[in-house]
């Protein structure tokens, strides 16, 4: 899992980052709304912890801009305010959940995991790649009458590439989203798993393409 923390208070931002990373969640951080939007334009996240009271461009504006761009990343709005009016404004702007400062870090982690789980459940349970049906929950690819079993990592790679079809996905991005934070970023782990995945479902390299120096893509 990969989370973006958008918080203008450096001390709180570091505390949140440290706690989430201890729970094996990859974390990036931004201190302003504009910085967050720039990061979201080049990277994908499983969830955003978005402070409402940001300087210049606040959390409401950031959330609205994301939804206008059809970015459906789950948003947990974070604020010191507790009035119902602010909560409704947050939900109206596209927030998925709300947490009020001060909060317990365990509650924060629980809310992050909950919105990510809800988001994944909202997605199609069955993915398709030409004549193949992919069942992520079962780690199975069905091709005609034949069922092909994949490992957790092989399915994670295939699912992530399919959900980002037509987009070049780097090995680093796959490591961040499919593996936990303890993986060696300089290893050949992704290359090895791509090789075994192709051997099982794409031996002719028809679907999973390598873009030299950039990563992998399914078109």
C-alpha cells in the first residue's frame, strides 16, 4: 500500500509517516495542496490523508480538483474542526472518510485500511484480457476451460498492470504497490516475477510488454 500525507504541520506529518511506515505502508508527503496535486499527477496512491486546513489551496479545493480529473483515489480528510458543516463540505468535495484532530494513530491506520478495502471491493472482481478472465481474489487466470494458478506476487503484478492499462508502470512502482516496504528496491525481484508470470499466461509476450529503461505495460 502507498499513502500520500498532505499536512502543513511538519511535526504531525512526520509522526503520521513514521507510524504508517512501521505498519508496512509506503508513504510520501506533501506540505501544500499544490505540491500534493503535482505529486498525484505523476504517482498513484492507494489513499490520501488530506488536511482540510492547508495554506493557499485547502483540502476541499484539492479534493474537488482530483474528482474533476476523474481521480477516484480514496481520501481521508483530516482537520482540527469538528463542526458538522465542515464534515459535509468534505464529503461533498469527494472525501471518503473523515478524522478529527487530535486522533489516535491506531484509529488513523484503521481508517486508512478501511477506505482502501472499500475502494478495492468497489472495483470489478473479474478482470479481462482478451480471451482470459482474471480472478484476483482466487489468484486464478481462466483461459478457455483451463485454469492457471498464480502466486500472490504474480497476480499482484498482473492486476496492477491491468488496472493501469495503457500506462507504463516502472519496476519501482510495482515494488511499492505489490511488495511490502522491506523489499530491496535494487533487486531483480520484479524482473524475475514478470518472467514467471509471462511463462504462465503470456509465453509469446503478446500482452505484457517491456518498455526498455521505463518499465512494463499492457495495451
